[in-house]
C-alpha cells in the first residue's frame, strides 16, 4: 500500500485569544442524539431475542417511535426523515396496493409498523454528519460481539437458549435464539472487521476477527457460509481495486481462517448431542485461536510463508472433519430431518418443499399477492402433512404476500438508495465499502432464512445503510 505524507505549514506563534472559540471547536459536528439512542435500542433488542416475541416487538416498536420523535425535535433529523420516507415510499405504496386488493390482512399492522421502524432507522443513519465516526457500523460490530459470545457459550456448555439442537448437533443461537440469525449478524460484521484489519494492521481487530470466525463456525449455518463466501469474493475484488496489497489481503484471510478454525474445532468436536460438553477445552481453543491469528498476521511476510499457512489451514480442516466424526460433512450434505408425526410444525425443514409450496401460492395471485397476512404453508410428503409459517426466503415470501407489486416496490427503493449513494459518496469509498459488503451479505443470506421477521435485524441494517449514505 502506498503511504502518502502530507506537508503541513509551521504552526503560528501568535497566541490564541482565549475568549474566542477555536476553529476546530467552532464547527465541530457531533453525533445526533437520535442515532445514539437508536444504537442503544437495537443492542437492547438483540439481548431480547431481536424483538421477535409479541411483547418484545411492542416494546421495541415503542422505543423506536421514541427515536423518531427525537429525530423530529432535532432540526438535523427532519431532512433525513424526509429522505428516508422518500426511499421507503415505493415499498409502502406496494403494501397499500396489496392491502387494498388482496384478501388476507391479518398481519397488516405488524407490516406497517415494520416499515415505520425501517424509515426511522434509515433516517437516524442519514442524520449522522460525515465527519463523525460511523456509529451504526460500530453498533453492528458490538451486536456481533454480543451474539458471538453468547453463541459460543451456548455450544460450549450445551445451554439453551444460547445454543440449540438442530439435526443432532448443538448450534450457536446466541441471545437471538436462532442460529441462522446469529450467523447473519456475525458474518456481516466480519467484513467490517476484516476491512479494519487491512487498513490498520491492528492486533486488537485481528483478535476480534478471529473470535467472530470462531462464533460463525459454531452456528453451523450453511446459508450464512454461502453468503459470506460469495460476498467475500466480491470483497476481494473491491479491496484489490482500492489498492490494498494482495499479500496483505491473503495474509489477513489466512490468519483469520486458521485462528478461527483452531478455536471452532473444539466447539464442533463436542457439538453432538451424544457428546458431553467440555468447557475447558473449548475455552482453551478460544484463548489459543487469537494468539495464532495475531502471530500469523505478523510472521507471514512472503508468499512462501503464506503458502505454508494455507497448507496448515487445509490440514486443520481435514482434522476438524475427523474429530467431529463427520458431523460437518453431515451438515453440508443438506439432508433434511425426517418427520415422525402427522401435521408436524416444520421449523428447520427442507427448503425446496417450502419454496415449492410458496411458489404455488404465488401462482394463485401473482400481481398483488395474498396480502400482508400470516403465512401458512402446507404440503404432503410420504402420506404425512407438513405445515410451516416461514418460507425461509424473504424475497419469495414478499412475492407471496405482496405479489409482483411488492418486488417492484423493493426494486424501486433499492434504485433510490443507489441514486442517493452516487450523489453523496465521497471520493474515497474506503469507509463505506466494508459496510456495503456487510449489507450485501445480509441481503443474500435472506434468500435462505427468515431474517426480516426478527425486527432488530432489518432495523440494524437499515441503520448501517443510512450511516453509509450520510452526507
């Protein structure tokens, strides 16, 4: 990476008038109170299952409406509120059309409340001056740290609800109590942290990155891994284009990967429901992992040493398969659990059957959908009837509830975001690039899981989006 030295003039020897404020203090921007309040509300919601339960959703909604009131009272928040309303207008219009022309309106109140909360979160991010630290990005990292710590503890101790059993193994579900939701937050934050490691070459951020990789592995989320892997390829292209040294990029990837795998291996080894938890070994791996990660980040200074570290990563991966008795390969096989009762409620079932049942309903009302109501999917397999409440694909569910009108509304709002970004982006997009990759990972992961149904998650990423668009 090129290092630029900026020449500065000698400081003036004329003493400053103490009665006059300095130029630095005179126009120094501050973080709007609404943004700080929203960050606290979101973190509190993360601690309470993401605001998923009815009473949690009500509490979260009231707190967010309070943030909206603060935005209105602060003159800096009124224009951002107008901009956020403009961005959300196409989605709101499509919801109104679906509500007016479809039959099922049983969930309309929750849908409208969600749109209002997203508008407030987007406006809070937009209200932050560019010269101020990106508080929404830091909120995402802190949320990921909370999720990571609780998820690791749940798997290490086999304790619910921070760990939950799925397909015969304990998976890190964290305070969000849903493994894939935990993976979506951790995976997104990984891009922000990796970007900081590349820019600052900081030991502290390397430690944070390794711990997040450990927690991400503990979730055993296949969709999360696919999202991080695909967006990771985009990240490499973006960062190389920005001029980041290729060796530094490869070194960061290997140090986080090797360190993370060392920490995750004990968790995976004792994740089977048939195995007893081993807290000492799991915590030991968690201590050793960051040390190895930091060491690799400092000693790998050539492509030759990088290749050796890559070989170590492959060996560790093969070893992890053996120590877990093939549990990792079993998860990667995409084999669905077998139902043992009629009319069973499917929570983590076969995605293809969910999508097929949803697609049939889309075909019944393709233009305006069935309305913002409660989703009810049903299908028959081997003379057994299955039901589900989530499509596990937020875009397909949007098509089912709002029809083509809903998808067009979402696309128009995305186009407005892109237009605003082109108008407000700084000459250097290095600050925002990690955040955009994080948002991309969350949106791609939403193709496989019901992430938008956990209110704190879309609100958090709308906040990050607004922070990345700020003027």
